[in-house]
């Protein structure tokens, strides 16, 4: 298997500390309210809370009853009410006059190398609404990491939000005392989700990504239904490096998983078979040393085999093969007419509303917008199939630049001269244009060529022995976000990438940190740990690609993300079809 | 298995290389299925120690987890006596609070050093300041010394949750300086807090005017109004900005909050005059027409007693369904009605300018669901000038087959349509998928793929007609020693 061993890889900092920290502070806050109290929790804080505390801990600190915040009148018998909420206007309005404390719960470690802010709304708030309410939160998360784990020697970033987060973080650090600690990370890379929309819109085909696409991993745990468990009950499973079977297949292309699981099953059989012909003494040793481990493995193995089988069935049913072919053609810019016909039929048949939208967006970004007649016709058909109220969704997608109509006869130079004119124009027209200017040209085709994101077609790609990060998309495409990270780390900055950054609408930066002068830099493990922060969400495919890159380069990546995302979550955040 | 003689090899072509596909006919997949059987058949002593298996409640949450207990307590409360519990005042507080506190100040409080004992020692006071409850102090506290701070200092205090006052920013210029300073530190919560202050202390004309030149602040303001549901003000703002299309959409969005279909229809009607883009104006017009028609159809179908409604009772109302769903419904319940009636497929097709392709797809789905194979056939039948009937389709026949299959059409029906697929690869994969043996066998025969014929024979029941057919084909060729072309011809004549 490709990723199981980390030869010469640096060890990772212990992030369980962050959980302990959050728990201790929660306890401290609860102790500020002595006596019995009822606790009201924001629905989306419940799962994260579950990862750091449990009911026993809450009870120990005199929490009587637990409620979900529902923005309805409260019915409670307790004298003291305690609310655990995200600072949202609606919630604050509902709670009314109270005293507040801040619970510094910024980061939830989902795994050894994944830290999440658990803020799925970050994406819409920041990129669609242009509301910067979470910028300081992201900055504070970085400050927390720096305080606990030490400083960084270099910070790179790209994107408007990345810049703001960096500034916010810097200011927070200037406020506090600088702590000189042995650095635990060498480098930090901040990237805005809107720098690369293509990657999260692609179907995921590495195991973990596929599980997320089909079953939705929530806060590091997934619920497998009866179709997976082959029984009448559902099971919630934590998916992380503790699961020995999962940790070996999570980064694998799905086509390798069957073979691996089959082999495991055989090994397991052999291990059990050892019992035959054992004498009492040997049997005793077997039960004491091996049996428990075997049983554990047995349980996990049947679970993942069940999951693979169920995923295969689901994917066959939706003609996944054809869908993938269309995606790959779009990435390659090949047979676009056929792709449009496919998308059209997909819409006509009213198959998955989100998949149709995803394909439309992918078509638009890769083609730098749709031809006017295509845009109108596809939009009309979409509204016919899925409801006219989606014209609000289309307005959102347009504003974000995810799904656009090409302006007649518009070339890049025309566009540029327009932009140039805008700068001098002081009419209201200018301002209205500026308002929706968060939408940007994607330039995907040119970027793809420049960065060699799409391998030449016709070349054989052996998914068993991946040769680059493209394996996470069956060898058809290297995630743009990850390619940027690779290039910048290699060049130690943005030099030589001027054309690329121009096509990405600039906003790139590289800053050398204060502690860079420290001796013995190259020797410590820390110098080979890179922290990548995704603002607006990151997918499991990107995480797998970075793990692969780390293995290739002898470094390790730690992903900090505002939330784990995928195509469905990304697009659902932009729907406006219900009250 | 007897291997074919060398001379036969000249006749038979080699099988195509098969790559991995997401298809359950895949070999690897059957391998996996075997593994599953293997793993499940491994016998383990039945005293399963369940300690590492999570106990899961009815809702699927692990027993003892917080999410689980929340649901549990919520349900136990419901069963108890509710009326005696005190109610908490839920009137909004932000609006009556005056200008004193930013949103972020509600969540931050100033540091109170040395209060944390439980933290691990690795954290110094500076890196882990404790946040003691600032707001628990009387609200007037500290106002004296915060009353003459600069915009910069005020914004910094707002960011940190220290006491501050906005009252002293009286002139427009001062207020704008404050706003610009908030924007300069990128803190969305502070920006919104300042905007709330400006909203209260400035006339909306002036505020709108100033926001026009401040994009970031403007976006925050728009979002704030959206979240607070201040629809009217929002529409005014967008109008003032000259963003008429956005204003129209914003107004149109309101229909989603109207539950009563009659009122919703009337509201949509009132939207028709809004300044939408040309495209969207058509869509909104369609939306109104659609709901109007649906209300009429619904009223009549609710009490309809035609045979079809008894045989297939309606599961839901047709109100607020998309156009295509409405068309499907009409192809299901009102097929063959004259174009004059609102509920007829032809009327819907015409009213909403539905393409032929879309119409065929939808009608095909509905008629196949009803197993009206005759109707299905007539969708595709065309007569040429000689009077022969031929099947034509604006959508690929592989798609047609797929839809027929999903509606569990019998093999005979499927076979007819599989045969109509143009692309030989699609035809073969369709035939394999839907087990149209004749088509599969004929295709392999035409491809001269002996290997695949042998493989396929093994999947068939011994001595079934299909099995015998393959047997015959294989024998015939082995017997013949004629040159290639001739032998090919012979097979055709034999079958």
C-alpha cells in the first residue's frame, strides 16, 4: 500500500492538548456559575463538544439538564441557565439579556494531522456575503497554535481572506508577549477556498473522500446504516488513524481498496486458523495476546468491506462511470459539446439536483464561463427540473463566479481594459460593479496548462503506484490548491510564479517570521512540518494529496480548516431555494 | 476447457483489456464479495466482548454522549408538566441596548490574571489569558475613562471586549472615521457593531450615501439586514444603490415565506412588474403561471374519481412542484387529454416551452412506470414515406433502455430497445447489464470474440436456449476451416 509507512517522516505535535485545553476552560466557565444549572447548546456545537467532554463531566459540574438551542421560548425549571453558543446575531437576539464569557474553543483536532474550526458557515459568510465576522476567529486559532506549539519561520498565503487572517493573527501576537519557544512548525500556508473551486467540485475517489461524499463524515465520525452493517441497526464509527484498517485505506484510490481488504481477510483467516493444533499453553497465550486484536480487526474489516460494497452499489446505480468520464473531459477541455449534452440530460431526468449544479459549475469554471445561449438554455432547463425558485441560487453562483455567462466577444484583454477604466470611473455604475467584484475569472484552462494539472491524455496511470498527486482523481487532475502549495514550498516563495498569481487574481504574500534565525534549523523535525490553513473548507481528497506530497518530500502537512467540505456541502451552502 | 486449435485463433479476436470501473460486474468487486463472505464466516467464540463496540441509542448517537443526552432530556421534558416552568423573556436585547456594546463585546471580556488553575503548566498567562465576565459588572462601569478615546483606540477596545463608548462620536466625520477604522482591522463583528450604531444615529439617506463608497462596510450592512429580516430597508438600500435586479430578486425571495398557495400566487403576480433581467422576468412569469395552473389541477384532482386515481392514489399534492414534476404528473394521470385542458401534457408542454427531448424523457418515465408499453412504443414510432414504422429518438437509446430498466420493464421490451442502440460499446454494456442474452451473444459473435463467448456461456444456465446457442456457435466455427470471410458468412446463415 502506498501510504502506510512514513519513512523518515517527522513526528507530529500532540494535538490532544488542544482538547484538554478546551475542556478545562469549559469547566472553568461552568464553575463560574455555582450550583445547579441547565445548559443550552447550539445544535452545531454538540458534536464538537462530544469530542472534548461528556455528560459525566458536565454533571460533575452541576449541569442538570441539556437542551438544544432552538430559538423558541425556553421552558426550564432551573434558576440558572447557561448557553453555549456561536456568536450569531439570531442566537444572541434570542437569548437577550445575559452575561457572557468567551469560551476559547477555536480548534477541534479531528485526527493526528487534521484540525478543524468546525465553522461550515465560514464559506458562505465570507465568500458570498462578504462578511468578515470569522476573520478574527481564524486569526485567534493561529495564535492559539503558535502559543502552544511555538512560532513559525515562514508564512505564505494567497487570497483576500488569507491576507486578512494573517493581519489579524499578527496583531493578536503583537498584543501578547512574544514567547520564544522551540518552533514546532516550519512553515504556514494560508489559502482561500475561492482560489481553487475546481477541486472541491470534483467527485472524490479516494476512500475517505468517497465515504464523505456518500455517508457524510461529521466531526470525524460517520454513521453506517443497515446496508453497511448487514444488520438492522446503524453504527456510528470514528474514522481516524486509530482505526487500523481505515488508516491503511483512507488515502487509497478506491480501486485498490478491494484488493487490500481481500488480502486482509485472508490474513485474518490465517491468523484465526493458527488456533488449530495448539496445545493449552499456546492457546492461552493466543487468547491473551492476539485474540482481542484479531477480533477488533475482524470487526473493522467487516465494517469497511460492508461500506465498500454499499458504496459500489450506490455508485453503480447512479452511473458513476459516466459521470466521472464527463468530469475528466471537462478538466481536460475535451469534447465539451458532449459534456453539455450529458449535463443537459442529467438535468432533464431530474437526477440529483446537487450533482447537476456541480457539473454546471465545473463546466463554467473550466470554460471561463458559459456561452450565452448555453447559459440561458441550461439555466431554463434547470429551473424547470428543480424549481423556479432556484433562480436565487443562480444569482448566488453568479456573484461568486461559480456559474457565469460569458460576455459577448469578451477576451481577457478587453476585460483588463474594462478593469482599468473602472478604477478611474467614479460613477455609481462603478460601485455597483465593484460590489459584485468578488466574482473572478477562473482562467482554469491557462492555469492548468501552466501548472501541468492535467496529465497528457492517453498515458497509462497506475493507481497502485501513484506517481503524483493526480492519483486522488484517478490520474486525471492534480488539485490546484495542492499544486500551489507544492510549488511555493519548492521555491520558498512566489518568485517565478508571477503569471500564475496574476491569473489567480493576486493577493499572494510571503513573510519571514521572527524566529527564522534560530540555529539548527534544518536539523529539527519541526522544520519539516508544514501547517496549511484552508479558509472556507478543505476536502479529504486534498488532505490525501498533501499526505502523498509529504511522503514524497519527507515532510508532513498539518491541515487546519474552517470545516471539512465536499461538493455537496459547498453547493448546499449557496442554495437559496427554501425559506 | 479444451483450448481452441491454433487455426481457430486466427478467427477469434482477443478480448478487450478491461480497466477498473465502478460497476458491480467487476471482477474485483466479486472478489470483495467473497472476502465479505469469508470474513463473516470466520467463526469467533460467541462471548463477544462488546467493550470496544459503542452502545448506540435509538437515534444512533452513542449512549452517554452529549448529543444523545440532549435528545433524551428534551423528550423527557415534553412528557412532564410544562405549564409550571417559568418563561424567559425573549424580546430582542440588541436593539434596546443603546450604543454601548458591540456584538463582539458580548462574547469577550477582559482579562483577569491568575484565575486559571486547571490548565497544564505549559501555558503562561500571556498566551492563555483568562476571560472573566466583564459584563457582569454594572454597565456604567468604566464609562468615564472611555469617553474620549480616538477611533483607533475605541476599535481596539471593541475588538478586545473592553469597555468603550460610541456616544462621543457625534459628527458625521467622526462616525465615518470610526467605520473606516473598523474596516481597517478586518474584524467583521466590530464593523457590524459600528454599523448598528450608525444605523441608529444617522438618517438612512446619509448612511446609504456613505456606504456606496465603502464596499466592505456595505456588504456587512446588507448581510446584517438580511439576517435581521429587515426586508423593507434592504429593498430601499438596493434601490438607492441602483441595484434594481438584486432588489427584484430580494423581493421575489419573500414568496418562500408564504405558505398559503392562494396568497403565494397573488404575491408572485405582484412580482411580475419588478425590474428583473429579461431572462428572469420570463422565469418569474412561468412561476406565477405554474402555481396558478397547479391550484386549478389540485382542486379538481383532489376529488377526482377516475380509475387511474383509484389504482394509483396520489401520494402528495402537486402544489409547488417543479414544472417537470408537473409534466410527469400530467403524463401519469392525464395522458391523452386534449390540449384545451390545463392538466393535459400537451398544454403544459406548450405553455412552458418544453423541448422535445425533455418531453419524451418525462413521458417515457411516466408511461413506463404505468407499464404502458404501447404508449412507450408510440413515443418513438415514426412512419417513413413508404409507410414503414421506424423508431427514432431525440435521446440516445441507451438512455431510453436505462429508464425502461429503472421502471422494471420486461426483458423482451428491453431487448428491443437495446438493439436500437447505435454505439456498439454502449449496446454491449447495456445488453450485459440488463441480461439481454441474445444481444450479447450476437455482439460477441460479430466481434468474433471466442473467449468472451466461452466466459459468457459459463454464466448461463446449462442447456438453456442461450447456452445451446453459444455452444452451436463455437462448434460451427471449430468445424469450419474455410477462409475468414466465408466462415463469417456461414455463421450468419446458421443462426
